């Protein structure tokens, strides 16, 4: 009961303080170098932002000494180069009804379990789960992501916090099919003598099928304590369905070895261009089912 009350309190805090950042977030990258001003390749469009706050979606068709000609679906206009503060490219499929649907900032993750998508090379994230569990990750390459984190329990020394490491490797087998393998390695103080704390965790293999706005993820994970793996794997089935520019439905469901009932979850992901907030509920199936379930809250920031 105390855990549920604490989770509900955290949910309210995030709703009041973090969600507005997602719903109204905007980004600006500063001045654009002249060398970046060129027509996009086939199949791509450009998102151009000006110093007055305007955002245009289309293509540069001509670059002259002090201005560019920019063609949108509705018109062709000339824009002074010194008024352009941001220019980026995106696939034509990411533009829906004249609006740019930016990528899901947390595409590499469901709620707790990873998808098979990787963090792009040179990009990273910081995340927080239930306020007391912080994490970060970085795309070392397009096929290798290194991550980890620690608990942030108040009034607890660093020597007695929980530490975890989350390496992940993966490939893009095709545009809509990704494969990955990774691990969650945890050091839990107090599990036994401080001088001999065992490593526990999960080794996982995951496949994700579908596009960025609608996909299905399936995987298996073997728990372990030191060098002793579990006899049977945990099985994962989940997915996401983006219903608008800033909102997606997400579900993550596990079948756990030795447990009669599966664990199911459902919730929403609220998205900005670099911030996401997950608001969900977890509950077991069968006789232990409780509606709506135990609240889950998390947020992530990409850089």
C-alpha cells in the first residue's frame, strides 16, 4: 500500500512539472552555416526555422548570395539567409497533414525492457524512473550503445546505492526489422557481505518489427546470479502505436518463469522533440489482477 501511495504521488508530481515541458517543448539549433544550405536528396524534406519563430516544411530549390528559395506544398518563398536559425532533414513519410512528426525520443525503450532499436551514434540520453532510479546511455556507434545508472535514495551513502550497467548491440536487418542483444547487470548492496556482492541481472535478445510510429517487440531474457543462469527464460511481448504527433500508446508484457500469472502493462508516452514522459500501469493477470494497477512513471531527455 505504501509503494502504491508513493507511486501515485510521483505520478502527480510528473503531471504537474514535467508534462508541460513535453507538450510545449520547442528546440532551436542556432545559426545555420552557408555550407548547409542545399536542396535535400530524393525522398527527403527539410524543416526550416527562422528567427521570427516560423517553421516551414519543404525543399530548398535555389541558393543565392543572401537568400534561398524555399518551396512548400502551398507556395514558393524567398527567405533571407541571415534569418534562418535551423535547417534539418527528415524523410517524406515523417510529414503528416503538413506537420513534421519528430522521432520518438525513447524509441530504444518500451517502459523497462528495451526494444531492438539502437541509440544513433553520437547521441545519448538521460532518464529517470520513479524519481529514485537514474540512467544514462550513449550511442558509441550505430550498433553499440553503452548505458548504466544508479539509485538515488535519499540519506543513503553512495556505497549502499544500487548500480546497474546496460550494454546493448544491435543491427538494422531492414528498414522495419531490428535485432539486438543486451544485458542488465545489477550490483545490489546488502545482498550479502559488502566484500562479496554478487552480480545479478538479465541477458536478453530482442526483435522489433515495424516502423517508428507502430511496431511490435518480442524478446527473451535469462536471469542470472553470478555465473548461474536461470533454467527458463522470461518472455517479452510489447509494442507502440503512435496516435498523434505527441502521443503514443505503449504496452510491455512479461511471462516470468516460475510465476503462474503474466505481468501486463499499458500506458501513454507523451513526446517532445527531445523529451518523453511515460505514464503507465503494471498489473498481474489472473486472480491477482488489480485495475488499473500500480502506476509507473518515467521520463527521458535526449542530447
